[in-house]
C-alpha cells in the first residue's frame, strides 16, 4: 500500500485554511455558532477532497475497486476516487524488471569450454492478473486488456 502524497496534504491545508479564514471573517462575539459551523464544514470538505486525490508514479497503475468490485485501472498521474466507495488494493509496477543469472561453465558437443550467462526481462503483473481473475472471473479479460 502506498503512502499518501504530499500533494493531498497540501490540498487539505489550503482548503482548511480558506475555511478558517471564512470562519474568522464571519466571527461575531455574540454569535459563535456560524463560525464553528463554517470551520467544521471546512474540515469535513478538506478531509473528503484530500482523501479523493491519488497520484500514481509514472511506472504505476492502480486497480480501483468500487464497493469491492473491479471498477477501473487508473494511472499514471493524478486521478480521483470516491473516498467512501472506492478502494485501491493493488498498485501494479509496469517497469521492466531484469534478472541476471550467473555464468555457467559447460562444454559443447565438440568439447570446447563455454561460459553461458543470461538475462531475463519481464514485468511483474502476472500474479495480479491471477488475483483479479480468481476474485472476479467475469472481469478478468477486461483487466488483462487494460494492462496493455
């Protein structure tokens, strides 16, 4: 699970500061309920908007579930989710991963010594496709198609 970005925290602070400024402007010593209501409303709106903002790295994609069912594959970049209805259980890393194998010494058919080494290139998406297919069999083809 990814941590929240600094951008959503900044948005929270900006919206909350604007709300507190509005509460300060409305404040009257004999009627404090209006400024308290504005401050509470600003806090609630700032929380909802800051939790709706998600940012995927250039190499990431996010699987978005709405009420537990596959909804979309989002990213890279800035995107929004519905805070209470949507969840992001998995982040897919689409970078090419290289795995090198150490050199092996062997003999050819005509007994010439040869050093054989290899590099494997791949993407680590297969386990997530199988996880989606296992949980949601009807949306497996849609999730596979949206990865590519």
